[in-house]
């Protein structure tokens, strides 16, 4: 696609080396060629861009063989536009002067033309070929027929198209037919495999028989050698018994001599150990006695010091206790005196207050004090006699 830029009402086109650009202005061809770069005005310019590079067109289509079997053909056609002027005249390769994008779809038209032409020639050759021959030589024949048909097609040169190469990638039947065609070959392969298995088993049986015969011969030889081995073992056992008896005799004599020597050495060592133990016991007894004497002296001195210290401490404690008792007695006497003075002052004040109050108030205070000191009374029962007496008194006073 061409690269178009805008500058103050003008347009600048820069083409690719593989794109042939044709610029018409007012019906006249102004620029023509690949890889061009020029300025133009969009209102008076008609632009066409034709690709001149090689292009690959992959196609897949179905065909029917001479025995009415469906096959799928995969092919690739390589082509290029050899005459851009003719192609631009026959197909719409015009591009938008503002964006540089094709106005139509010319490459799709080319692809449709090539695909239909190639498919026509492939169908023609496969329709006269049976399936087995098509699977064996169909790729070559289809490729040659498509190449020859495209080369002889008059419309392609008239459109400026040149076919470079034709490749047929694959020619496949339907999956069920393909599996059916593979069955005989698979059966042959399976038969070859079974025959190889049977031959291998026969060889294995023969080898097992030879191995069994060799094992039997080996067992017979082993039994004969085992007999010789038993005889030799008896002889060796008798010789070992004789030599063992002689060795035991020598060993017993040496053991007796060693035992006597060990007993003598042990007795001498016991005597030495007894003497050393007695001397050690005497030393230990002397050391223990000296230790006990020292401990007794130290204990006596410690007891004497403790007694002296305890006596001094007792005297000090007694003196401190006496001083404390005197101080406490003085403090209690002072406190008792202050309490007595306070009570006397309170009693005198109480008497002064009551001396100035009338008799009725004193009676009321007395009743109040009496009520405060009485126990709790839940209920009071007043008989008619008491009530009558009280009312009579009240009436007499009035």
C-alpha cells in the first residue's frame, strides 16, 4: 500500500519498490513506474497501484474421480502481474488519494480467476482417472495439467498475469475410503508380523530344547563331581579331626601353664594389695582423727563466739524494749488525758445548751433520744381503755 501524506492541500505519494504506480491527471498519464515518489492534488489525480511481486495463492477444492470417488485437492499457484498497465486497464487497481487503500478488491478477483481456471483443469483430468491411479500418479498429472491449462488460458496474458509455478501439495480421498484402502496393506504387514512371530517362537523353542539338554548334561557332570567332592570332604574331615585333637592337646597344656602362672601372679598381687590397703587404712584413720580434733576445736570456738554475740544482742534488745514500753506508756497517758479533757468540754457544752432550753423542748428531746434507743417495733396495739384515758386527759388539760 502506498504511503500518502498531506501538506497544505497537496498530497505526497511514496510507493514501494514492488508496487507499480500509475498517476493520471486530467486523463493524461503523468507518472508510471514502480517505487515512485511525487506530489499531486487529490481533486485532479487518478491513482492506480499494481503489485508486481510474486504472490502465492493457496487453493483447496473437491473433485470426483472416474469411479465416482470424492477426493480433496490441495494446490498452490505462484503468479505475478507482468504487465501492470494492462492489469490496471482490465481490473480496478485504483486507490484512494487520501488513504492509499484500494477502492475495490482486485487481488480477490485475480484469486478467483486463477482458482476457477486451475479447478476446471484438475476436475477434467481427475474425471477420467480412477481412484487408485489418481492416488498413485494423480499429483503429477494434476500439476502438469493445471500448469499447461493456465499457460494456455488466453485471459491471463490479456489481463497481464504470468503464472510462475504450480504445486500440488496433496490429493486425499474421503476418510472412510482412505481407511478401506489402507486395510490390505495393513493386513499384509500384520501377516508379515505374525510370520516373524511364529519363526521367532520356533527358534526360541529350539533354543530352549538345546538349553535343557545342556542343563541335563551339566547336572550329570555336577553329580559326578559332587560324589568326588563328598569323598574328598571325608578325607579332609578325618585329617582335620586328627590335627584338631593335636592342637587341642597343645592348647590344653598351654592353658594349664598359663592358668598356674596367672594364679601365682594374682596371689602375689593380692598380698601387695592387702599390705597397701592396710597402710592406707592406717593413714586414713590418723587423718580422720586429726580432722575430728580440728573440727571439735573450731566448733567450740564458734559456740563460744555465738554465745557472746547472743548475750550482747539480748541485752540490747531488752534495753530497746524497755525504752519503747516507757514511750508507749507516756503516749497512752497523754492520749487518755486529751480524750478526758475533750469529753469534759463536750459535756459542759451540752449542759450549757440544755440549761437554756424550756421544759417542753427537753421533754421532746428526751422522747426523741428514747425513741432512738428503743428496739424495732413492728406494730402497736392500743386498747379502748387506754385510748379513753388519753382522750380524757387531753380534755381535762384544755
